[in-house]
C-alpha cells in the first residue's frame, strides 16, 4: 500500500511514474488510492483524470470500486479500454472536421480524401467495428477468391484440408492484427517483403493490403484500424495533438505489461509526461494478443534512473510456499526486472514435478484426480486443472 509520502511522490509533477507489484500486492487498490488522493487532497477535477484498463469487465469493476472508495458517483472520471478511447476519439475527430468545414462555409465539410468524403466512413456513434467472427468470415470469403497465380502459397494452403485451411486463416488473421498493433502498414510490409526475398510473407502482406482496402470501402473497421487511425491522427496533426495533451492532468494506465506498441504511442501523444503506469512484467501473458513485456521494460528503463519506479512487495493473495516456488521459477527469466515478492499467509503443501513427455504428465494428472476422489473423497467440481493454452 502507498503511504502519504509515497502518494505525494507518485502524484508529483515532473515526469511519468511506474508502480510495480506482484500478483495480489494491491496494485488496483494503489491505483484507487491515487485517484482518491488526486481528487480529495490535490483537488484535481475528475474529468481531467483518465484511466486506461485492459478490458471492459475491469473498467466496470474499477468504476464500481472507485464509487465505493470515494463514497460518491464519479461518472465524470473517464475509465475505459483503448478500444473505447479510440472509438470516441475518431468520432470526435469526424465531428471536428464537419464543424471546421461548416465554419468555412463548405456544404460538404469532409474534403476529398478524408474518411467519409466518399460516404463510406462510419458516422460517429455507428457500430461499424467488426467482431472477430465477422472479420473471420470476411477474410475467409476474400481469401477463397484470390488468384492462384498471384498467391500460389496462400492458394495451396487454403485449398488443402480443412485443418490446414483454418490454421492458415488463423495465421493470416493474427498477422494482420499484430501488424496493426505494431503500426506496420501494408505498403511498408510490401516494400520489405517481396516474392524474391520472402514469398510467403509477401503474400500475407498482399492479403493484408486487400483486406484493409475492402474494410475501408465498406465503411467498416477492426480494432487494429482504430489503433492505427488514432495514432496517425495524433502524430500527424499538431493541433489535434496539442488539444489532447491539454485535456488530462493525469493519465493512469493499468496492466502496462499487456499494452502493445500502438497503445503506447497513443499514450505518448496525449500525455505531457503525466502518466502513472501500473503493472508487473512477470505477469505478461498476452503476447499473442500484441502485449509485449519489452514495452514494460522500455518504460521501466526510462524511469528507473530517476527513481520514479515504486515497488509493492507484499503478496496478500498467495501463501508463502506458493510464492517461494513461483519466485524460484520466474527468476530463470533473464529479462525480468528484479523484485521482491513476499507471501503474507501460510498454506498447504506445494508439489513440483517434472515429466519427460506430455503423455506422462497427463497420466499423472489423471491418476492424481482419481486418488483425490477415492482416497480423500474430494468432489470433481472442487478440483481444478490449469494448463497453458497454446499447444494443448
């Protein structure tokens, strides 16, 4: 937890801050305490504070907890995901373009080349961001119509067995979204990859280009396009960037380890070194969704020398023996940030076992479950098996 002196330092002017803590160390409570301190002690207007969260469910929880802690409604405090921020930002940008055009006496406020000048830009408030299932179906339909002469590898993969075809589509789907989250546009990739130096990636870049063109022609977008369009507008338009840099006194970013490059660039473009980040590099589990621990390390290294990193050391969630086992395991990661993780409660026995194969591991787990049921009379619904998703 953060005492008053620490709260003073974390919320002081003059640069970004980073709060690091192990699971169960109270990072969320620290975030809420900082919000209360800013509003009650520093008298910051809640509308001048924004909190970025990793998903909508957590946004809802944070809002509820904020109301409980401050004992009043905080509806004016923006709490949301990067998705909702980008959606609101792009709607604001379109309305701004329309108003600017009307002020100049233009009948059609959207100039040629501006999204919407052809009638295909989603109007503000429209739900034109496609979900994963719809995107998948559109991508499948598009790939099914590619020319074998232009895309020989893709054509062969797609027209193979259903398993190969679906696996290939998943690779294409991930390639597009990862490229967008890393701000890699189709034209850049088409220049980097050619049929001569990397024919497969050249085809993926070509499919990426056609797919984005198709979405824009239909006035649709995916999450990656929202990120890219928001980052581009903030980076290329100094007036927009200046306006948004003045908008918030404090920017709080939860789960920093799960942010991707595009999200970090958006933060940089709306902040004036007034960010407070929260997270733990040891908990970076969403690299398959674009979150990268390297982003976390980048922020950490930029702040560590100036002593603007604050560590929460006590783990209030897990027993000491569990913490000790996890500490021994995670220390084998050479890229991690050294930190203290102290368990505060006692618990039962922790067993660690090594296996030579997946089959051997599976057989052991099955035998152990049978033993728990028969010898210790534990019901199956009270037994949990937690596994790594990839490859199982």
